[in-house]
C-alpha cells in the first residue's frame, strides 16, 4: 500500500491499500518471500537483525505451500526495486498482452520534467497518457503539463472519484495500463519519479494485477494551467 504508519496514511489522506490472500494470489506470496530475502542480503541496506525477514519469508512460502503451483495467468504479482527497476518489470509483464492503448498515472510526486512517465509510456509503446490529479480541485499537481505538451503523446487530465475529497491530500500511487485484452493495475509505494520507477535507488514495492475493467472510476477534467 501507499499509506505510511501515520494518522494521515491510515485516516485522512487518499491512499491505496491492497490485501492479498494465498489461495487467490499464490505467486504474490512467493514474490514477497523473494523481496524479504533480497532486503536482508542487499549490502548497502543496513538491517541490524535479519532474522525477522527470513522468518516472514518462510511464513510466506508456508502460506503458499498448500496451493497449486499452477499460477493463473491473471494472478497478482509483487514487484520490487531491490534487484531490477520496476519500470522494466512492468513493461516485460505487459509485453505479451499487446500494445498499451492508454496509460493512467496517479502520483503525488513527479519528476520536474516528467521523465519517468515519459519513459514508461515509451517502454509500453503508448501515446495516450492520462495524468491523475488530486481529488480536491484546490490541490495543485506536481506533473509538468507545460513541458509535457512537447511530447509526441496525447495528454489528458483525470481525477479519481473519491468520497469526501475536499482537503484530503493525495498520497495514493496508482498506475493503470489499458490494453485490448484487459487492464493492468499497479498499486503500492511507487511514485512516478525516476528514483522510484526507473532505478534501484529507492526501495519500492508494488502489486500488479490484471482486471477486465478498471476498479477505479476516473473523471476527465481540464488540463490545469
């Protein structure tokens, strides 16, 4: 999920939280075990006591052990940035679904030139980009629409339909890739920035899943000035 362990993260902010269970998303629990083991062994990350990481990795594998190893094609996957950039993983997983028809990115933070969004769109071969704005119209976006106007892409602005949106800061991270065969949703901690999406500088985790249609309703709005 995107929520920090704060009042805002679990109460006030607009956040996204995924709940996964072994019999529905078995592969995600194996991915989670791999993430914990990588976290415990990456030399530049200081983890004074790694016993908990290995213990939870064992629990994740144990939860999955009674489930058939034949992972359904639409099973959720967990991706992280400890070993490879998340952008590379998203583009590879989506490659066998045909070209992306549209890309929707909701993020509280963007690069000053929007380069992470542009690189993701290019990796997906997508020319239709929708940038999510905060549900509260009074809150500004960090996406550089003026600079992005020079891209060879069709830009739109959308807002997520959220109850009680007024004065609720946007902290949710949501990437949505629409193809002719369904929609790939990416939620978690991954901001639309180069350190989070395109490199291994940040430690990020996201859930990828296929859905027939988007579970989130989006309202098209005017591009902000």
